[in-house]
């Protein structure tokens, strides 16, 4: 699971919270507060305009490396058949976002961290996606897409709102899944063939 921190390069300080939930500055990544989405990090920065001034959103990669959002925008590249095969094999032909099987001829190469947000054409950042998910996701993070889909779903259910209890229950289930990251992580792991199903 990719996480995000607020970091100020000039002073080499990170944003964290004290026990009394006050915004504090810390020196190491280990002590830094981890956000699940870049949006949460930005919101936290807005809430503490003085303390968090000049702090930028950084992506904490799986290997612990820090990558600044928007720092380098890599050009989209055309992938060779060999490269496409390697990427396709990652999930055995399933879209890494919705899990649906996609034919080799039509699958799209997806950048997990969008190029517009500092992602690269590195193999570790590339996953197969179906056309629908690929066009929906475009230049946003998978977490943001999930947030949006949940929002659309909740809005549509509420709008049609003939069964209030059902809406409330659905909302609670989705919210708790989102909080525990079950929704996103499980789907990703299944799609990537790391686990068979959710226990
Ligand atoms: Zn899909």
C-alpha cells in the first residue's frame, strides 16, 4: 500500500501529530504521519496553514524511497509486445483495478502512480487495466478513483432512496471497508494473484 507524507526538503522535516493531536515537526520518516491518500495530506496541510507551510506531498514508495509529487513528469511511452506481455503476466490478464479478465489485444497499460503525479514507466509502476477503468482513472491515484466510485455509488443510491435502511447499511459497510483498506488492498491482491480470495 502506497502512503503519503508531508515533507519540507529545505529543513528536512516531516509533519506528524502529538498525542494531543497538535501538528508537530519531526526529523525522520519513521515518525512522520502517513496519509492513505494525497488528498488527505493536502487537507491536513490546509488545516494547519502556518505549521505546514511549504511542506509538500511526498509519495512513500514500497521500498521506502521518497518521491515528490509532480516532481518529474515522465513522457508516456509506447510499449513493445515483449513489455506488454510482461505487464499482462503480472495479473494473469486481469484488470488490476476491477479484476475483470481482459484480452491481450485490448488491455491497457496503467501507471499505478500517474505520470502527471511523478510516476514513471518503470516495470513496478505498470499494471494491466481494462479500457473502462483506464479511461476512468486517467491521471488520478487508484485510491482517489475508489473514493470517487464510492461517492458516485452513495449519491446514486441516496438519490433513488426508496429504501433508507439499505442505504445506511451499504454506507456503513463501504465506510468501514475503506477505513480498513480492505476494499482496495484485497482487490489489488486478488488481481495481482497474491491471494486467492478474502478470508
Ligand atoms: Zn477494470
